[in-house]
C-alpha cells in the first residue's frame, strides 16, 4: 500500500509497531497493569451496591401522539432531569446524617482539575476555591456514587455505591422518595401554588418599593438634600436595614412553607398567617429548637461560620430538627388539596414526612424571626434618641433599602419556582426499592482493572507508535523519493544466507546471490534490473567508476556491490572491484581471497599495480583493502588514489568501489568527487529517514554525483507486493518443468 508523497502510511506504521516495537508495548502494558492489580488487590476499599427500580407512567391526559413522544425523546429528557443539581441537593437534605457524613468524609470523586487550578492560584497569590460540606456531598453523590439507567419502555434503575451497605440503601431509597415527591400530581399542584404565592408577594413588594421611593424623593425635595447622620447612627441604621431585610426574607420563606403545609392538610392559608396547633407533648422540643436558634444567632454576632462553637450549634439544631420531625411524622394526616379519595400507603408515608419537615421548618423560621426582631428592636430604641427629622429620614431610608432587597429576593425565588414548576417529572410507579446488599460490589475493582488494561495498552501502543514515528524508518520507494528526491534504482529482496557462512563466521559477511541451481533467483534478477536501470539512465555518458556506499553500517552495501558486479559481468564487460573500506574490509572474505596485499599497500607506494590484483573469474579482477593503516582517510585522499582511479578506468570497462559508510567516517568523501557516480544502499525497515537525508546532503556538499538509491533486504511481505507478477510467472514455469499440463 503506497502512501502519497509527504503523507504517513498509518497501516504500514502500525505494522512496524507491532513487529518491531512489541517489547515496548509489553513493557508499557505491564508498567500500568501490574501496579493496578496490586492496588486492586491490597488497597481498594470494599464498596457495596444497591439498586431501586421505577417505572415512568404515562399521563392519562396526554394525547396519543404525546404518549409516543414521551416514550422516546421524553425518556432522554428524564435521563437529564435525574442528574440535575436540585434533585441531588434534595437528596442530600433528606438523606440520614450517617449517609451524609460518609459522602463528605470518604470520597471517591477527586476533582484533579480543581486541585491543579488551586495550586496555580496559591502559587500566584490568588484566592483558592473551597466548597462547603453540602456542595462536596452533592458533587460526590452526582459524580461517583449514583448512576441512572432509563430504558426505552420507561423503566428507571437507580444504582448507588457506598462503603456501607446501609448507606448504599439509604441513598437509593432517598432518591426514590425525592422523585416521588416531585412526580406526583400533588407536587405539581403544590409547585403551582408556590409560584402563584410568590407572584403575589413580588407584586406587593414592587408596589411597596415604588411607594417607599416616592416618599424618599419627596422628603429629599422638602429637606433640600440628604441629611448627614453621625457615624455611629449611620452604622446602626445600616445594621437595622440589614436585619429588617433578613426578617422580611424569613417571613417570605415562612409564608411559602405555611402555604405548602396548608395545601397538604387540605386547608386554605388564611391571610392573617398560619397558626400551628400546639401539641403539649411536642412543646419541649419546640422550645429547645427555639433556644438553639437564639443561641446560634448570638454566636454568629461574635464569630464566623467556621468557628467551632457555631458549627456545634448548627449540629445541635439539626439534631433537634430531626427529633421533632420524627415525633411529628406519625401525627400527620395528609389530605392534599382536600382530596377525598384515600391515598396509597407509600404516598401517605411520603406526604407525612414532608408535612413534618414543613412543620419543623416553620418553627425554625419563626424562632429565627423572633431572635432577629429582638435585635432589631434594640437598634430601633437606640435610634429613637435622634431628632424627629432624623428619625423620619432613617425610617424612609430603611424602607427603601428593605423593599428593594425584598423585591430582588422575591424575583430570584420566583424564577426558581417557575423552573421547579416546569421541571416536574411525570408520575412514577415504584417497582422495587433497594435492599441491603449481601456481598461487596465487583464494579469498582473491575472498573479499575479495565482502566488499567486500557491504560496500559494505550500507554504501550502510544509510546511504541511515537517511538516508531519519531524514528521514521524508510521502507518504500515513495518514501525514499520524498526524503531525498533521488531515483530508486531497485529493491532487492532479502536472501537466505548459506549455512556455512552462518555457522562458520562470527560477523555478517556479504552474500552472493544465485549460487548453484538458484542462478535465476529473485534477488539476482533484481540486481540485473538495477544494472539495466543504470545503463539506461546513463546512455549519453556511460559510468566507468561507481562507488557503492550507505548511510550507516550493516546496510548491505558490500552484498549489493558483489551481486551488481556479477550482473555487469554477465554482460561481457571487463570488471574491476576495489575494496576501499580500509577500516572494516569484507569483500576478500566473501570471495575467498587473502587480504595481504591490496589498496592500502598500493597507496603507500610499496606495491606495484599487478601485484595488488587478484583474478577471480574471466573478466573480473579484485583489489582487496590490503594491510590496515593508521590513517585510511589520508590514503584515500592522496594523489596516488587519483592516479590509481585513472589507471583503473583505462584498464577496465567498469570499476566498482566498496566505500565506508558516509555518516560513520569521512573516508569516502574524497573518492566521491573522483568517481562518475555514487550509489546509496539502504536497508529496508532499518535505515532512518534522517540518516538518508544527511547522507545525501553530505555527498552533495562534496560535489558527488549520486545516481540513485538501492533498497536492500526487502521483507517477504513487501517482496510479494513488489514482485507479485515475477513470483506468479516463475511459479508457472516451475510447474511446467515438473510435468504440469500447459495452458
């Protein structure tokens, strides 16, 4: 599969990764998987899983086409509604204290992005983000502890995880309770009633705000401007305005709670306010709750919310509220909207719990309001010492500030109420509540193992792919052309080495293709094709001297030279082979010639021309490297070498010179300028793109004429791709020779 110039053949890249880099893939895989297994085995805490099943019912009032819509796109909407923040907040508020404590103290979710951003903020001196315990519990519940599955038929499965079986059950069943509270028709009517009440209160607040602003402007016009109060009086005025705003907000919240409670009891909220029936058995709990609210108000005047005394007071208030709600729940008799039909047991239990919670909320709000009223009265008495004009001024200013804040607060509450009204879920039927799990959940360990397997495989494959991509091995002719702009003379398939060479030598020696019966082997024919390409490429200026080199060692340049020489010898030419690799000569070993006298001795001037040559075959003479000398580069760049090359041209039709690698040493550089052409040999799957480019640049710097590139050691897979027709043709001839019937 040939890639276009400049592009990456990703299939070839992945194949090289699998073949060449499997050890790196295995190392990366084990580097992640082994620690993951150790963590899962010895460090993972036991988790329990609980599940509750619900069914989303279709409304009877829905038209047929709406029911079809609700069963498809509608379910996707409910899948989103199940994950909204307000639902999680309601679950956190309703879940038992033990379960809420686990969500804040034993967390599974870690916000690493927030950790990094906070570290940056600390380093730069910025303000870090810190979540409250309630916010932490909500994030933990949504991100790590709860999952929802909504099927097409409307079945909803709520699955929760916890370190305790009881907490897992509490979380799942609390979700069911909250969903029931939001899904019933009573809840939707209650939401509409709350929204209508807030619209009425907001309209009244806006009217009161306009009246207060008109009175304030008239006073300014009459007084000729703004009065300047003493600093102490001004501070007291601001504090009193804040208290009155808080009192007004508490009154609104109490009105909302009283309106909800009145609806659930089947009564209508009276304009004069709601007066709960006082049960003597509950009076002590109510009084204790009021005392604790007063205590908390006193503490907040002196300390911040993070002070231990304030936190302890809040904990005592929460405990008192839970006790009062537990005591009030059995005494409730829900009749939402004055309904006469009997309720289901689960609806009765849920509404009774909601009514008890509203009752406690009203008591707490009333206690807070009474405490703030006492503080406000003290400030009013302090401000009464001012003159009549100053008192009128302060009263009008407080009224403007209080009404403005109240209108803004009611506007926000009204927006929230409208969203809640629109976000009510349709009717839900409980199929199965969560039960205590009998054994730990395998989900978390399996999840960690899966992440480890995927992460290890991803790390190994990623590292191996990056390493292979950065290496940029050259394989195809198109890659060679794109890297160098040089023509590819041919590609030589990998050849089997003779057994005697493998066993009898410790180093890799050049191989002569096509020995014995395999004279017409594919590698030998590939060399003949290279010979033809050279002849056709240089018709006008025949090449008399050819230097064979490579970017690095072990590319197969000596093997290519031997077999290319044999191909030229077959065309009845007088051939001379010179081994100019004076550092690591190898041709004499492949040809079975002693290396006693050779090129180095000729260049030193101690040997005459005929003595340095060895007659290998008719028409073929060979000059070995000769005795090793301490400075080969000096010898090859001497005048004697120039004279020797000129005499070789005169005595032979073609001179082939085996030179050292271009990037390894600089020995061949002086020769490259004196020969007619240079052939670069690279090895398939081994030579790097960068090495090939550097070798070509080095040769061009000295003015060498690089006639082309030969790809040596083509793999069997690529051989089948490049020489498919050759293999098919030779295979047919072989079968005919064995007696097959001709076509």
